[in-house]
C-alpha cells in the first residue's frame, strides 16, 4: 500500500511539473501574467511570469509530497481509511488547482495581440 501511495504522488508531481513547464513555454512571450481575475473574468492584477507559473506549482508539489510522506510514515491506526484513496483525493485536488490557474490564463492569453 505504501508503494501505491508513492507511485500516485510521484505521477501527480510529474504531471504538475509538466504542466508548469508547458505553461511557461506557452506564455514565454509575456513578461507579466494575470495574478487575479474579477468576477467577469477580466484580469485585474499582474505579476512576474516566473512567480505565477512556478511558485504555486512548487507549493502544490511540496504539499503533495508532504501528504504522501505522512501517509507512508503514520501508522494505520492514525489514518482514518485507505491511504491510497487519500492520496488520490489529494492528487486530484492539486491537479485541479493547477487547472484553475491555467484555464483563465489561457482565456486571457487568447485575447492578447500576438
């Protein structure tokens, strides 16, 4: 069961890293990217591309690695349920969070002049 937790976390971390690399390459033409969008989906704050495309994914990857490490280290009595289900939920949540960063960014970039 510990091996499954490690494999799921590793695959998710690789996917998060791949998404960050792909997004960074895709938007290399912009020095600054939106950091916040209003309720209508318009960008209303901007920041450096490297911060937006790398800091948040690194936080997500570190959090996921920490969750996986705790699931491997903690005894079964301290875990309420199957750790594989827990790491799956955490992985889907982290990948979804990355998607919620990339999706509005792609919509914004499509409106910019090339």
